[in-house]
């Protein structure tokens, strides 16, 4: 409860300072534009979540990264909708974290948790061999006559 009140007063203080620095008109533009961007991102969230699950299916994400990317995307979009400078900065930070996860985070293979690689399936010690059945001479002589 105290944290919420402290955050509210910090949000109010920072928003007023930024509003004084950039002016009332630009503050309104900032608030309306971040609300619009947050709304658009929230409307596109099913596609973002689907993309997270697809990266999980292809083995680029583990369950923890899917959860982190999904929650960061949703919370970032919601925080952009809420008017205020601090919530906008936190929301943008969460969206950047989601972008980081998609661009740079990979599953690091460990002995117990190997990343899925569709090209390395199977036993690497097996050599693929083709066996050609040859007809014995008796069968081939009968067929040629």
C-alpha cells in the first residue's frame, strides 16, 4: 500500500516536472500518443503471444522466456495506456525487454536441457547405408532366356 502511494506521488511529481519542461500542449500530445500506441499494442497482443509460442515450438525459447516475453509485452502495453511519465518509461522498458528476448536471448543448451535442433536428430554415430539386393546367377540366367 505504501509502495503504491509512493509511486503515485513520484508519478505526479515527474509528470509535473516534465509537463513544465515541455509545455502543456506537448504533454497532452505525449499522453494521447502513448495511449494510442499502448492501445494498438494491446489489440495486437494475440499475434505477439502467438509469436512467443511459435518461438517456443521452434526451440528458441524455453517456458520461462515465453512467460517473460508475454508478460512484459502485456504489461508494457497496459502501462503505456495509463497516463504518466513514469508508467510510460516502465512500459517502454518492458517492451524493450521483450524485443531483447526475441533478438538476443537463446536457450543455452545444458546437459539436462538440450535445445531442439531439427538437423541433429538421431544418433550421430550411424552411417546411412543402402543395401542393393542382387539376383544370384541362376535367377538371372533363367530370366534372360
